[in-house]
């Protein structure tokens, strides 16, 4: 993890302050940015989000999907957490804390929007930072790559239906046309563009050419994320100044969800007899979110000024410190994990390499 990535929470906090200040002193600039739309898509934000997403997708080799059977138990656990547990557990937590327990402390007009943002945040599994978390836990790189590639492939078809279903269950009107357009604009098109560019680079100059481009694009990706946050908080500033506790309240269900899903994935891998080098990244993939996509979808669906956009940004704010604590727990518990009895049969005895 680079120094810049390690202190991402610090930069996010500074962007929050900068956005609030700029929004207060330069409201006309932010109104002009918000009005720069074509077909209800904000052009400056779309450019920034593409800069965030494409470098991450360039790292994904969909050819690795052929290897998903190598660690089928870990793959199965992670898919179960990512698609059958996490979105639904977040919807429950959002309803419990935001819709019920914290309702008197939050702006009534934004309650449903906050819940929507939390659901959107949980519906997209992490794509890029999980490689960092996996490396910190000495995770199996083949498992991590194949799992992320599989999640990305599933996300193309599952993100919109899951978000639509859970927003509907939460009694939030689903703008289906906008949701589907967001999936096309921020998932399908970037995935295709990244894979075409990746293939061309590998053909022209091999892994070295891809590495050189990523070295250029990765800092731009983080800068684009931070610039998007400045814009978001420029629009959200007045609301946050009026009620600064909003961010802390929104962080509660996110924190509970991260530790719950990470712990459940870790324990299920242990019960399944999977290796620690697979269980670690499985827990981290199960807990983390593709917050760049979440921010993009929330803005597209509900707008800059929405509570949904703010809720997804809180996920960005706490991502690094929270995931580093999960890494610490996974690493410190390795001896305990490896003392676990193997419940599932060891497939190596059947001649299959793990």
C-alpha cells in the first residue's frame, strides 16, 4: 500500500473540510458544475468516476475465471456473503438504525435517501483495494484475482436487480431507467473498455506496458475520487454544518456490517476446511465495498444533494482504517485458525491441486 493509499482517510477528511468551505464561499461554482448535465448525467462527475473505475478494472484478468474451481470452497463462501448476505444485512441494519433508532436525530426528509445510499454501498463488492488487503494478509493471489473477476462478472447482471429489490422493500421509489443506465455507464462500458485496453497493452508491450500505464493512472484514480468528494461535500456542506453528527450516525451500520460479514466469511471458511491464505482475502472481499461505483450510482439515482450520496461517501471515509483492523484480526488469529479441525474432505487427496 502506497503512502497516499495508507492515509486515504486523512485525505478524505481534508476533502470534506475543503468541500464544505468551498461550497459555502463559492456556491455559484458548484451550482454551475451541478447544472452541467446531458440526459440527466453530470458530465464532470462522469469523467471523474471513469477515471476512478477504469484503472481498477484494468487489473482484472477475466481469463482467471477458468481457475475459480481451484479454491471452490472459498469462492462459494465469498459469493454467499457478497450476494446473499451483505446487501440484505445492510438493508436490515439501515432500516434498524437509520429508519428507527436514529430517526429522531436525522433530517426527516433524507431518511429514505440515507437508507438507499447504504443499500447501494453494500450491493457492490470491492474490486481494487481488495488486492491490497489480500497482500497484507499474505492471501493467495490466484484466489483473489479469480474471486474479484467472478464478482465483477456477476455485478454486471446482479447489481441493478438487487438494488432495485432492496430499495423497493425499503419503500423507496426505484428510478429503474436511471438505475439501468447507471449500470451500463458505470459497469458495463468501463468493464468492456478496460478489457479492450488491457488486451491491446498486453499484446503491444506485455505486463510491463500494463504496469507503466497503471503507474500513471492509479494516482489519477485517487485524485479523481478526492475531487468527487470535494464536489459532493460542496453540495452537502450546509446540511453537515447544521447536523455534524450525521456522518457518525451513518457510520454505525457500515461498521457493524463490515465486521459481521468479515467474521462470518472467516468462520465459514474455517468450518469448510479452507486454507488461511484463502480465508483471509475471502473475509476481506466479503466485507469491503466498491465505493467508487456506489458513489456514482447514488449521484446518478438521487443527485449531489441527496442523503444517498452522503451515505456512500461515509463508506469511503472509514474504508481504510476499518479494513486495516480486519487485516490485523485475520493476521493475529492465524494460529487459532490453523488449529481448526478440517470438516470438509481435503481435495488434495483426490488429486486436485489447491
